[in-house]
């Protein structure tokens, strides 16, 4: 582990334009986590209040069925991050481990390969979207909560926007690798305000029945992704511009190695959304619309916890990547961070649970009530998610990603099986119990034992 950089030296590095990832030292680690998590916390109150307002406007003006479809289609993006095909891992590892990414040929070549893969992935997904729409399979795939007629068109538009966003979204990964994840958090914090403005315009001018509301967030994400990539390109100029020029030169310009970390990351990106984000689909197929609406509302309340955990946790990726490049020691253990994340999540979840009756009344105008069991289940689920994050970020080299991929594959059938059975018996709380059991045993416990074993082999 490298010696701690004094504040004065750190300032000098920043002034000289050194955009390398933070050194793997305790104070720098905490600062990076606080930057990303703190930015998310600053953004969240506005996003949460505006999100509740959006929910109320949708339910009051368009009805509970439209809100149920809105939550269902908005969740498609969370279920399809595998379009990234694991390129995020390759980009963040390459940029995070580089001392001078603006001049690093390895970073440029990794970007070339990643952009090529993302272009292919976006094209394939767009073709899949066309086939599903042409064959009329959207109601079969999405369940009974999809509004007949306009619902399939909205679903097709959502998937199409996801497809065209993929090739331009790599800028976010570059920023994270640079230790600038807080910039991404701040930029994408604009999503909810823009969605609210669009929703108010639709209501004011009486544009349609609300079936196409889920398309709006994806249009905003598309625009913000372009902005993030532009910012990243400015920060490591001329690397991204050079990579973009070389992307079409397939025969004359070769890319960098990405497969060793991309394929295990891809497996996780496929399996985790199926396991974690399929709860709405399960409820849509085996339960009632009212249970789906209750789940949507509870999920929206606890989503800020997950957003803060994700923002703070992802900031650890380049720190651990840099630590591996310089030689990791036991002092880089993620265990204390894991306990800290879990404790902070528990405190916030307790607060949310206490005020949940008021939030539910405000958000749904008293139409939706959330059971105590669902509140407890979501709280435990968020604590488990928080505890696993630092452990997972420590395990972002090729062997660690392979291990995580294997455990996620083991978790998937158990999680889905429990969720389906409990959804039939318990309603909205069933799937979240299944997800919690899967995360606790196959991610928290499994990652803990892997990290502990590896730390024992490292120098003090």
C-alpha cells in the first residue's frame, strides 16, 4: 500500500491535471465514498420529493392502472443492463489502474473494444425490440399489468431508447474510473426534475392517457448519457476522441483485452437483474394489480437507500483497482466499510419505515397502504445490499468477478423459486423475501468468506 499523499501534494496533483484514481489509503477512500454518497444525499431530497409528486400526479390524473404500468416499464432498464456486456468492468479497471489515462494506450485500446461491443449490443437489442413488437409478444412478456393497445407501443419505445443509449453510455464508466463518480451522480440527478416538468406539461395540455409516460425517463437518460460522455472526453482528452476515430477501423486498429473481466461481469449483469428486478414481473403474473402497486410504492420509498449505497460503493472500484496495481495489503480490507455501509443503511431504513404511512398517503392520495411486513422486508433487503457492496468492489479483478458470477448463478434459481411461491401466498412481500434470502447467503456471506480468505494471504 502506498504512503498517504499529504493534502498539499494532492492539491498540486489536481492543479497539474492528474486525473488518476485516488490512492488506496484510508482517508482518501473515505473522502471518495463521501463525495459520491454525499452528492447522492444532496440530490436525493429533491429527487425523492419530486418522485413522490410524480407518483401522486400519475395516480390522481391517470389512475392506479397507469401507475402500475409506469412502474413495470420503468423497471425494464434495471432488468437489461447486460447490454453493457461487461464492458463497464474493463473500462473502470483500465482507467482506475492507470496513472495517466489521458496518455495511456491501454486505456485507449480498451475503449475501442468496448465501444465496438456496445455498438453491436445496441444493434442486436434494437432488432429484438422490432421482433417482439412485430410478433405482438409484449403482453405475454410483461403480464396483465400492461395496458392493452398503448402499453405494447410504450414498451417498444422504452426498449428502443435503451438500445440507442448503450453505445454512448460508456462515459459514465470513465468518470467512475477517474474517481469522479460524484460528477455522474450530480449530472443524473437532473433526471427527476426534467421528468416532472414533462409530466406537468402533459397534464396541463391534456396530451394522451398517460400510457407513454414511461418513455420520458429514458429520453432524459439518453440525453444525460451524451453529456456524461462529453465531460469524460474533456477530462482525458484526447483518448476518447482518438478511440472513437479508431472504432470503425476494425482491420487496421486492434482493441485491448476485455474478455477476462467482461464475461464474468456479463454473467452478473444478466443474472442479477433477473434475480433482483423480476419481482414486479412475478407479481404481475401471479398476483394482483393492487399488490404490484403496493410493491411499486414501497420500492420507491427505499430506492434512495440503494441509490446512495450504489453511488458510494462504486466509488470504491477505482480505489481497489489502483490498490491491486500497486500491491494490495491487509490494510485495504473492505470489512470495516461493509459494516459501516450496513449500519448506515439500517439507520436510514428505520427512519423511512417510521414515516412510511405519511409517505404512502401523500404519494397515493390514500389509495395505497403498505403493510408492516413489506416495510421490514425492504429494510432487511437494503441492509444486505449495503453490506455486500464494499466486499464486491474489492473483488473486481478477474478471479473475484468469476467467483461472484458463479455465486450469482447459484442464487438465481433459488431466489426466483422462493419469490414465485411466496408471491402467490403472501402477495407483495413474497418476492422481496426471496431476494433478501438470495443476497444474504450468496452475496453477503459468500463474498465475506472469499475476502477473508484472500486477506489472509496478503502481507500486513
